[in-house]
C-alpha cells in the first residue's frame, strides 16, 4: 500500500499507549497529559512512516525504471546463477536468439553460442572473470534456427551471488560495413581489382622473401578520346573489359592491380628480363584486340613501363615511380610499346638531382613566393577565405610547376624547411592584413604527410601562431587523402593541431577510398571535392551523383564542403542547385599575388 508507513506509524503509538494504560490501571481512561503524550507519539510516528513511504516509493520507481530500461535497450541482457543457468533475460536477448522465455529460463548459458566459442568462454573468458571480474570481446551467437551471427559481448561477475551478467550486441551490420569499407580501401571500385595499397603490400612481401620481380606500369593510349566521344559509361565498360583481359593473364606469380582511371599494373615474380619482354608483348597483344562497347567496335593500345627489383631500386614507391616514368617514355616513343628503365631515364633523374640542388637554395635566394586563390560563399557570391599556393621561380629552370618540385621536396626532406617557410609566410601576411585593417578571412595552407610526421610540428605551429598574434580559427591546414594510409601514425599530430584551434581540411576528397575508413574519427572540419568531379559536372551524371554524395557526407558529419576547380557558370549553377556552400576556381579568380589580391578583393 502507498500509505503503509504512515498507517503503521500512527496506529502503533495509539495501540501501545492503550495497552500500557490498561495494564497499568486495569481500565482505559485518558487524562490530559496522557492524551498529549499520545498525540506527540502519533505525530512522531506519522513522520517516521512518511519517511519510510517515500523511501519505499523511490525504490519501487527505481526498480520500474530499471525494468523499463532493460526492455527498451536493443542489447541482449541476461543474468545467470553460479551454476551457469539463466535466471533473467530481457526481450532483446530473446529476439536476438529467436527463443521464447520458457525455452531458455534455467537453461545453460551455452545455448546461445557456437561450439568453438563455448571453448573460448570456458578457457580464457572464465580466467579473465576470475582475475579482473569482467571480459569483453567478440563471439558468434547461435539462433534457435542454428544460424550464426557476430556478437560484441561483455561479461561481468556478480560478486554478491557468484553468478554473472552478459550484455550482447548484434554487430552484423557493423561487420558488413567494415567489410565493405575494407573492400573500398583495398580495391578499385569499378573493376574490383586490388589497388595501390595492395600492390605496395605485395611488393614488400616479395622483398622480404628476397624475390626478384618486375613491375609493369600500363596506361591505355588515347583512352580520354574514347571517354569523351562515347561517354563515361562506355569508358567504364572499356576499363572492365581491359581488366578482364589482364586477369586472363594472371597466374600464381603474376598479379594484376588497378590504380584508377586507365592505369593498370602487373607484378611479375621470380622472372628474368627475357620472360618480361615476352610477357609485355602478350599484354600489348591482349589489349590490342577489338572491343565491342555500346554497339561500337573499338581498338585501343597500351604503353607499358617496366622496372626491376633489385636492379632499379629497393624502394616500393620508387619502383612504381620508375615504371611510371618508363611508361611515359613509351608514349613519347609512339605508344603501343613497352620500355625498360634506360639511360635516357637516367638523364632525366640527373636533371632531377640538379633541380634538387637548386631547390635547396630556393629559400636563401628568395625564389619562393605565395599566391592566394580566393574562396567564395556560392550563395552570397562573397569572398570568405583563400588558399595559399606555393610558387618557385628559378634562374635555371624558370617557373617550376608545384607538381614537379613539391614531390621532390617531400622525397628529399626539403619539405620540412619549405613547409615551415610557407606557414610562417602565410601567418606573417595575415598579421600584415590585420595591421592594415582588412577584413579577417580564413587562410588555408597545404600540408605534406612528411611534415605531419614531425613530432614537434604541433608545438612549432602553436608558437608561430602566437608569435604573429593570429586567430588560430582563421588558419587552416589542408591534407590529402593519401595521409589516410598512415592515419594511425599522424592522428596524434592532427589532434594536437585541432587542440590549438587550427582547422583541418581533406583536400582532393573522393579520389581515394582509404579515408572512408577513418573519416568519422578524424579531427577534421572541411572536405574539398576534387576538381576532377567538377570538370565534367555538366555532362556527367555520375560526377554529379558523386558530388551530391560528398555533400551529404559533409552535412551528415557536420563538415564544411568546398568545391575546387570551378571554371564555368554552368558548373557554378549545378553546385548551387546541389547546395554546395563554398567554392574556388578560375571562374572566380586565378591565384593572385598579395598586391593583386589586396587591390581586387581586400580594399
């Protein structure tokens, strides 16, 4: 009853006093003092009863809430006694296993697990329970219909009873997602062939086994013309048929990889140069056979560059790069042929070494400078920020494109000093604009993976921002998707950068797959849609779908999205329709010098 405490608290003082008077006097008669005493006892008893009722009511409410919570959760909760017999389970537990309550009550805990996992539980799990009192891991559940499914299980001992409680979560969907992401991270989405990451792994294994091998870097000739003429769907179909022909050449010592676009690589293990010559011709002949694409007969050729291990290099990336360079040389030689690493290529490397020497002195000789490309709010058509872009003008080589000297700087380690110079230069310029009274806007600087590997990078950045008195929220660092392959290595640095208040952006988003595995956990603020998806946005519905998907990812993860490479009003209009918030490109402005930027946008 709701008032039990108060009833008892009032009744017993009255009863006690009546009995006491009767025993003492032999009759029940009340004087003024006795009535006052009884009244005081009743009041005290009432309040004691009230406190008891409140306590009992709160306990009942807590138990009800606990019961409701167990019913509501999607995790299966079960309690077992010291003999391993089930004494309680919630509805989720029954739903996961497909049993009714009467079918499992008092049954052994093992009813819901497969045989192999029962042995695991009886072994290391029980050992952990005896030691620290709990265990968490993954097991396979077995339903009533004998189908199995993955579970994330937490088991804890109940010290007071000697029993234990289990909380089991069905992670079927999680496992399916992980498999899908892993597939995307390691394989080309179109052809399902292993990608660059998988090739690197294979190459490293061959090196560890001290195997001689060759890498054949193959690129289709005039593929772009086919793509532009017949459309991207036809281009994709052609790539699928090429992949099928290459797979027909696969064997125990020949593997096929697809880097993306029309670039395919073949790894040939335990081979001689003579064998590779014969095999390269087989590849070219296989590719040269006619294709039927969307009712059209197509003939296409391939150019192949070849590198050898250990003759050419003992570095996986360099072996790929050398083969790529040899493939380019094959194209210069008329296409539809293969080329090995040659003296001509050596001369090209010598030029590279000369460029490295010049680059080492670039800062000292004041040859480096920054240009700034504005970023615009697409709805308001208003400049809201800019990207700082590094330029190099050299007396010997002239204006060297960043695509040439940035990889060289990364390879040689010069990126450390050059990267530091870029950051300091950008911060100094922000301070100068602040001094002049110009409107504050966010400035982005590109960051290399090599820079992120510096253990003291975060501290140096914080010190530089403080020295120039710059608002860290107005400074942003752009990293490419390639860093996702080393996410565990550079994650602490990214988190340190984020803690300073500096923004982090993923550049060229959508050109790789590895970032999908980590995007959710990375401390980033912005993703930039790669210009390759903007280029054919008007004519290619696939590109439009990709852009829309990236925008959805950004919205769902509360990330800002920037479209790169906007060159026409048609591209701009489509992006506006898709509600892309920010963009940059030649439509708005080419990269400008500091003076040009001030004159055109800041004053």
